C-alpha cells in the first residue's frame, strides 16, 4: 500500500499529511473479533505511514514483528495469526516440482495435508520442501504453542502438458459499457495461457478487453451448466453458441446457462471487458460426475 497516488504531481505530495484507517463494526460482534480485524495489520499501516518509502524493507519488517507477536501473545490479544508466506491460490507445473512453505513467525509450526482434509495438530509437520509430481491440493496452517492456529490456506497445483494444454487469448484496448464486436477492433496483443488469467493477458489495469479461446475436453455426455463471475461484462460460448450472457458495466456478479454436450472436445470462447475499478473473471462448470467448480487447466487444449 502506498498512500501517495503514483500520478500525483510531485510538488503536491507535501500536502498529503498521512493515511487514515477505519474498522467499521456493524458486523463485528465482540471485542475479540475487533482485535482480530485490527492486528497485526495496524502495524503494517503504521510501517507505511511512519517510514519513508526508501527506508521500507519487508524482510526487516517481518523480523521486527517477531517481538510484537510475542507481546500480543503475552497480552492474550486475539490477533490474526499469519499464514505461511508465498503460498496459496493456483499454479500450473510442467513436471516434478517442490513447494516451499515459510513460517513468518519465530515460533509455532506448519502442518499440512495432501488428502483434501483440513490440517490439524496431528497432520504432517512441515520440515522440508514438499515434492509434487502431479495434480495436488495442499492445505496448511500455522499452529502456535498455546493451541491457537492460523486460518486455512490452500494451494491447488495442476500438471499440464506445455505443448497441448492451454488457451489462446487476444487483447484489446478501449472504453466500453458492454462487450464490443472484437472482430472489428485492432488486436493489441496475443498469446497463450493455461486458464482465464486476466493478469497474464492484459497490458494495463483498466479499459481493456480479452477474448480467450480453446477446446474443453469432456469425458461424459449430458447437460452441462457453465457459470461466469465477472466484473465487468463477459459472455461464454460453447461450439459457437452463446451459453452465458453476463454482459454489461457492473460489479462482480454470477450468471449461468446450460447446454447438452457430447463427450469429447468442444470449442469454448470467453469474451470479457474491464472498464474501471475492480477486475474479475472466473469460469466454472458442472455436469455428469462434476460438482460445480472452476475449470482446471488440464481440461483445456489449444487444438481439437
């Protein structure tokens, strides 16, 4: 977080006196919950507004926080226990890899699972990097000596074939309130990715559009329901047929549509545009033998 906007005139920076932080308590029922929401992020904000930009050092900040965590523990304050560093979300791999977990605290231990269950005090104790050879789901928590534990962090790993799996994307720039006819616009960029990853495709954070396309491989025939959660607009096509219409200038919202499909490969196309503010695009499906979930990277192919 940087309190001074990057596009402000340097001569006007001196007029910015600092930053303000608020915790709205309409949905905070207890003092303990208020402590959890305030700490330790209040310390992080203090670091930003009290330290010159050139003096900030994340590694040093983590080091200095150790004594503060000890003080909070001694005072029995219900602070948020940090989760393992550099972990969480999704990633694709092309072969054997290792996953490293780092405890940001000088005390406590990391426990993890590979079987989909939530880690408890009897789960695997992290001591060295975890070797991964295929699709995996790693769940981890930090456990303190006093019995308290961090929130759950999950990382999903997908093994893909670099030559076969993936999607193609085309990138455009413009200001729209609904999806344009991308066929009439100049392509500003293109490439390949392994999921509907906006950060992989876009070249700026606002006023852009992306068209993803590829082939989705299905094992069983039947009715499939597709969903898009997008901010701003999106449309999803299967074999050229519009299945999900989530178009328009709006915040994150979910729309869905169903279609009968045979087993095998089907062309999937997702059009998306971002105006300003928050960006979001998630694509999910459900069908025969498949509960509602995000479509995983190994299911996409460049060619039929």
